C-alpha cells in the first residue's frame, strides 16, 4: 500500500485571534502568560491532611492532562501537609488560602509553587501585602490574586450594590497596585463570577487595564453538563479574543472531568494540539445504521488514545463519503456495510457487524506508525463531535 501522510498538518493551525500580550510568570516549572501555552488547572477534592489520597488524586489529574493543581489550606493541619505534597506532586502545587494570612507564609515555606490569595476574605490583607510580597519574592513563588463574586470586599459591595464586572475589576486592580508598589510583579489575576456574561465582561475590562496574565474561571459553574456549557461559552468568548493565559473549569464533578473539559475547550479552539477526535453524524431519516451505537463503541474502544487522529463515523451516503475522506480514518455506512477510508482512500469494505472492530484495528495500526507526541502527557479522552 502507498504510504499515506497521517495526523494533523505540520503548519500551526489557525486561531480566531492572536493572544493578548501579557507578562510571563512561573508557577513552578509551568510558565503562564506571554508566549507560554495556555495551561489547564484543577483542584483536589480530598482533605489536604490526607496526604496519600491527595497525591493519588494529583496523579490522576496529571494523567488526565492537568498542568497545575490547587489544594485547599483551611487549617494548620492542612498547612503541615503541604511540604510533602509539594515535594511529591508531579505538577506544580498552588496553596488555596482564605481568611488566615499566616497560611500564606506557611505555604511559601512549604515549597508550594504558588499561592492563591482572596483579598475579599483574608483579614487585614492589605496591611500584609508588603510582607507577603517579600516572602514570595525571596522564595521565587508566584501568586494569584483571586477575586470572587461570592466573597467581594464589603466596601465594594456597598459602592456597587452587587458584584458587577466593574466591582470585580476594581478589587483586582487595587490589589495588583499594592503588590506593584512593593515591586512584586509575579502574579496572575482572576475575577470569577457564576454568570458567564458578567464574568466575560469583567475579564474584558480587566484586560484593558494592564498586562497581567489572567486565570479564567466561571466560579460555581454547576453540575457537569451545565458547568461545561457555561465554562465553554465563557472561555470561548474570551479565548477567541486572545484573553486568557490559564484556565480552570469548575464543575460539581470529579476533578478529572474538569481537566478533560478544559483540554477539549483548548483543543476545539486550536489553542492546544488536538488529540483523538471522533466526528459522527446526528441520527436522521437518511441514516442506514445506528450511528449512536457505532460512535459510542468506537469512542470506548479508542479511550486513552493520544495521537492526533480524526476518525469519522458516518451513517448515510449524503455526507458520509465526504466526511470520511476528510478524516484520517473513517467509515461511510449504508446497506448493511461500511466503506473504510484512510486519508481519503477506500481501503476496504466490511459488513456492518465488523465496522467497529475494523475502525479500532486501523486506528491502532495508524497510531503505532505515528511518532509519539512530545506532549503526550496532556492527552484527554476522545471527543465526539456531532454535526
């Protein structure tokens, strides 16, 4: 058989807008901002005091493609667990601090890569900026100024009446100016809200005010389905304008699901190299096979595949052959059989009962012939596109 070029094109894929120019900071080994790739974050749900469970969850997140992980530090016992977690984690650890500024210093001393501080609920936070900035600078630790609609400073709530985009931005810019007065610039900012429209406007306003790297998030986005839609909508609106340097999808679901969604959002916008993509048609009166079942079985059979491969599972003669030809691997089904395409060429025709097995075998063969991507560790699960 003639050799066929497979995988995504070598040229950089098109994006909707160039990235906004921001300063670059480091979160441990991960660069954020500037020309660094947009990173995906999540947060552990285990008690931080349970070191083994927390490290196990961090390992699972790392495998799913998480770049940076945050752990909660609400107590002294949690702070005491940080040195071991920070040392043994495969990815940079951010300590999440609320209410007690003393835990900021504990996290820095523990070797955490960064500390998230919430100015709205840390007691007398503004009075400690100088000391926090100096401690972080001495240790080479970056910070995130995390402004949240649910914990906005009371003075700003009184001024604006509610957590408006302007209120969130005013809080963030004020805190940023305090750190910059002490010549500390290694921080990123987030202005999170549970309403995607408010959140998007807040980040747009914030992006106009300075070159800080921005951490995107829709806070309390909700259960998996709702939260995915809200996050994808908000992130898409901002990332399509070049706004955003690191993201966290907040779901009422296992944190690995947050990472999968985050990676798929970036891949969909060509902001992260695409992995396995399954294109399948919706069911309609023209379909001559059960496309739903075919797509589900192929997806399950290729779970975990990390190569840049587009697989088309099509169920009729209208769009099927064209979509299958455009994919790296595809099937156009009908009349109880399926034509198997590899990069536009029909290589065989198989009975309907053998379509799934044949596609999986061909995908595995193709994968074995492709070089391993350098960023294989960032792989997520297959995405099924229904169009």
